[in-house]
C-alpha cells in the first residue's frame, strides 16, 4: 500500500475509534498522529459520541488562514448504531480551557465563524457517522497578521442516553493567520501564470525566485504544476492507481521543505497526471474506473495539501475492453474523470492540457464541463479553447516550451494574451534538462529573460533580478551563475 493510502486509511479508522491526532493543513494535511485513550470505550454497551475533522479524521488540526478565509468540515460519530434518532449540535466552545497561561492562545473570534448549513445534526437509528457540517472561517481586519489563534468547536447531545466524553467532544483548530501568504495577487483582471516543472530534474523552490519588481514584491507564478505523477494499471489487483515516481514522491515526502513554501507565498501547487505506457489512461476509464481512480487522486491531494491536478492524455496504450474498469478511449471519458475528481474535491483546481482529446463539450450527469474543469491550457503554439460552460478567462492564451524555445516569451506575445481576454499564460520546463550539461544551462539566462519580458507585457513591471538557484532536492540556494 502506498504511503498516502496508509495515511488516508489510518485516519478513516481513527475517526471511527475517536483518535485524537495532531495534523497540519491548509485546511488539512496530515503530519503526526497522537494516541488513543481506549479506556473511554471499554463499555461497548454505552452509546458514546465523538467529534472529528472530516478531511483529516483528527480532532486536533493546524490551519494556515489567509485574508480570503477558508472552509473546514466537521463530523460526529457514535461507537455503535443508536437504534433511535439522535440529536447533536456543533457549538463554538467559548469556555475551552487551554494549557498553562504561557501556552494560552487567543480565541479565534466567534464572529468570524459561520456554520454554512446550520449547526444541528439528526442521526438516524442506523447511522454511526453524521452528515458533514461545513464551517467557513473568515479572514480580515478583525484578525492580526502573524498571530496564532485557537478555535474550539464542540459537539453536544440533547438525546437521553448518549454520552460524549469531554476529551472526544471537540475539534480544536490552531489557526496561523498570515495575510502575507497570499502574495500572487496582481489585480482582479490580471492574467495568471502557470508553470509546468519537470520535477525529475527541477526543484520547485526555484519558482520563488521569480518576483515582480514592485512594492508588494508579488510572485510571478500563480500555479506550479509538478510534472508528473502517473495513472498506472495493477494487473494483479485489477485496478488503476496513482503512481508517483521516486522524484515526485521525494517532494511529497518532504512536503514542508519543497511544496508548502510555495503555497505560503500564494502559489497553488498542482499535481500533474499522465499516462505511463500501459492500458490505463485518463480518457479510457469506465464510470466505475473513473470513480475509483478519482478517490485515489483526492486522497493524495488531501494528504499532501495540494491545490489540485492537471490531466495530460499521453503515453497510454489501448485498453482491454473486456475489463469493466475500461471503456473506449475518447474525450467524453476524460470529462467523466474530471467530473468525478471535481465532485470529490470541489474546492481544488481541475486543470486539463488540451492535447490528444483530453476532454470536450460533454455534459456529465447533467453537469456541463465548465462546472468541473477550471482551467484549460493549450499545446505549444496554440491558444486554449473553452469547453461548454467555460469562458475564455478560464483558458491560457499561449503555451511556451522554455527548453525548445528559451527566448519564446516576448512582450508582444504577452500583450496579445492579455488583450485577447485570456486568463492564463502557460510556460513549460523552466530549468529543464541536465544541470550538469552546458547545452541545458546555456538556456537558463534566456529563459529568465523570457519570464522578464512576459512580466512586462502582462503587468507593466519587470522582474527583480533572479539571484539564486536551487539544485534538485536541495533547500540551500546557490548563486545564479549560468
């Protein structure tokens, strides 16, 4: 079983048992696990309840909150089916007692907490897990930048015979408020920069070196796509699964060093998905196969606190149509997979690379593609085309391969994208190639100049000098001297 599957499975089990665990998330990423006090549950006949964060399965979570706010989701569970209706309610616990005075954090203001669908829960006689309770945490002027708050949310019961032990009644969120984390904003109508990084050889931290030469020191790149994880077929298990090669997995395993620094500056980190020379593929899964693979994709994005996925339909072989997981290849199958992924993670980005019929104007279960595809980026030399229900603002107006065309980014090209009403500009393979070979590194200064030209064409501001370079899997910057 892969690492993320272990994490995901553990927390599902933990939720069922009432485990109290510590996690770090951007509304929720799993890092470390606490221990279970099983004494509370020694009496199997007693009907007891507990609270947990839906995404992580834990009762203790850390959230990085920006001025935009974010959503969390709570659930309640019972140790067995109640055999009667049970009324529960989530409340803001203003009387929550923290540790010693030196450890006490200010309470996150109750006025900044909104129970989106209400606070009440009615559990049926045959239910052990409640419906989700969505909560919106507001950012804004009532919070102090750089301050860490604590938010205790508690589940209570009004049904006789239902006991909720004090130690398992709360979800406690430690909230780190940082307005400076969102540092990609260039204006409401600004074109967003999408960078595809060949992570087999390129360190994502290099994206942080590209900064606009303005007072706010705004980040140049808005999205970084880690290219790429794969869809693979396990013939023994009879299933398609998400495979991360050692280079991708290293970055995921060292999430705090290589991924979260980008996200803390407002850059959305996207996991690329690509075929891998077998019969599984992004546009040839049946409805059943698409739902199964989408669950795995969503689990990975949640476990590693990623902002979404990009689908690239390349390098897949013809499927065995006698296998119920597969279907005749075509763009409608790509739409189905995008739909299933978006349904599981509606708050994250679903991006497609418009190559090899990845998707099309196909309505899935009554939903047009503009509702489940967020961004479309084109092949090189083309412009993105909106699918049904999308607008031109959801498309990249051009795509440049910086290895093949290191001088391809020009002010004229950038202005054309902006004037054309497109919302995105795509670049591929910054610092690609072998860093030990001169034919690769000779292109790096030209690539930097391309970025500089595009910045001026899109935003009227050039970049600050790029002074540092990060070698693969290193957190130590070295002087940019190519």
